[in-house]
């Protein structure tokens, strides 16, 4: 697949690497294409560092890995060009500037706010409950179990594509239903932050949705 | 310990059984003490079915397993008598009458609303992210891993007591911080409902908070 990863932070750079290792063609989009290109070079021939507009025009799937605070994500998507028909993977969380609370939720979510701004795109929430530190080759699995990658969205075909990307990144995809259910996935990310940072548990952790294995 | 379980529904009856099996003395409180006594008889000598007031006056720890909708929980606690100094384990979720959404969240939680009504009690949120169907002897563990019992609260000693109860019930206690973090645990329960009921995944599932095991 041709993927655009928008954002060169902890999440964006690590997802770009995992996707590149799975042999996807990755266009890393940044306000600062030189920074994106430096990351791309470390990933080999399948990755390129480009502007936001070049990344999205080259790709079928746009992975949003941008901060939420100070309107950063919404401002960024306004500058991405026409995303009609494209799959937008929303990895964001509506975190306050200090990360220690969510600035929206319960009756909406960052995923729903993004979808409102991109009526022609197929928005799928994913990767938002996983810490960057476990988005590393070999770190996605704990004992016998992969970390779970919950995803939700309203377009079934787009969700299938995203489930494949979650698998390619080394996680166990679990369908969490319609996009509105991002209202429940985003608080889960904040719970993770509270335990890891608030209580000092650290970020080398992951949620697993365990189902009974019938013998 | 002397425990009061308030509520004879799916959660209350199963928690009462798990606590009785761990040799706690369990007072099952109900508006209908005959119903509570029928459950108690099936649990053996450690359990008694009584009125709400008898249950709470006999116990040090009050386990609230009541529905949220139609003000059921808040109305019930107003009738429980004086809970000053007692530990109140809040197992509720602020579910709409059809269970398929949360009626509050993000800036508050059912735990915080309960705590406001019980200023003298030590409220700890627990058990709310676990389905009744896995609160059964032998079903708390999936493969090698117990389901996680997240808990949060503002009184450290009360939290230690509740962590022990979670362990006694067969789950892995994970400290989720202050009571305010119930805002993140309650949406997680709704996520579980969406996957189990909304998407038909079923209730024989549990969340696990996986930490790296250092060899």
C-alpha cells in the first residue's frame, strides 16, 4: 500500500518504521520535509520525506499522528489538500497540553471532530491506545500475546484495510464498531497515560482484549 | 472481612459468590430480602440475605452493584444509612437504559457522583470493566493470564483493601490512580459492551493490562 504518515513525532516516526518494515511505501509528511526525509532515510528505499500535500496526494491511506492541543490536528488537516475517497487513520487523542486529561469526550471524540472536517474521507480510529514505546519491532508482543489494536469506523472496507495495517504493525486488530465508539477508545488512552505517567508504571505496557480460546 | 453486597443482579450475585468462596462474610442487601436470602442460601454459611440497612450496618466494606439508569444507584445509596468511614466499592457504570451509551462522562463519572453523595465514605471504583460472565470460578483467567481488575480512588488504605478483594475474586488488581480516573474506566466498560453486544463478540472476554515481564 501507499501510505502517508502525517507527523514526525513519537507515534508517526514509529508507525512509519513498522509500515516500512512491512514493505509498504511510506510518504512521511511534515511541515519540515527535511526532518521527514531524515527519518525516511533511516527506513530505506520504501520511505520518502515530503511535504504534507505531497504525502497525501501520493497515498491512498493517510495516517494522522499529530498532537491535538492548540488545534494542531484540525489545523493540519485543513492543509492536507483534498482527501475525498481516501482512508484517514486517526491516531490522535484529545489530550490537554499537559497530556493528563482529555479535553473532549463522552458526547464526541477527536475522531468524530476530524470526520466532520473531512466529510468525503473514510475516517478510521486506530493505534490511539498503544504507546509509541511498544510500536517497536519485537515489543508489540507480551509473553504469548500481542498487544491489541482497537479500531472503529463507519466504512467497512476502510476498516478492513486498517485491520490489515494493524496486523502488519504487529498488533492484534479488534473491531470496536462505529466511529462514534472513539468516545470510548480515547478515554482508554488517557487511562494508559494515567497509569504510565501519573502513577509511574511506565510505557512498556499494552492493553489486550482477551477472548476465551476454545480448545 | 465483613462485606455488604448491594444488589442481587448479574454482578451482585456473582461477586457475592466469589467473595463467599474466598471466605469473606457476605451480607447481601436487597429491597427484597427474600430474594437476597435465596442467593445467600446457595452460597452457604458465610452469606446472609438481608435488608439494605442491615447489610451496611453489619459490614465494613459496601459493594455497590446497582443499575445507574433512572437514578437507581443514587436513590439506593440515600437509603443505605450512615456510611461514614466505610469503604464503598463502586461497580456501577453510567449506562443509558438500553445499555448502549454512557449518560455521563469526560468531566465526571458515576463514581464521582456517588462520592459527592457520600462525603464521609471512602469510595473506590472497581469491577466495572469486567463482565458478570467472567466473574465465575475458573473463568477469571484466559490462557496464562487473569483478567485485570482496574481500581481507582482517593483513599490509599481503602484502595489496598479493594486490591485484596479484587485478588480474592480471582482478578489481577491494577491501580488506576485517583477516583477522578473513573472517567476513563467507565468508557472502557462501554467499549466492552459495544464489542460484546453491539458487535456480537459475546461476554466471555476480559481486558488485560500487560506489562513486560523482565526475565
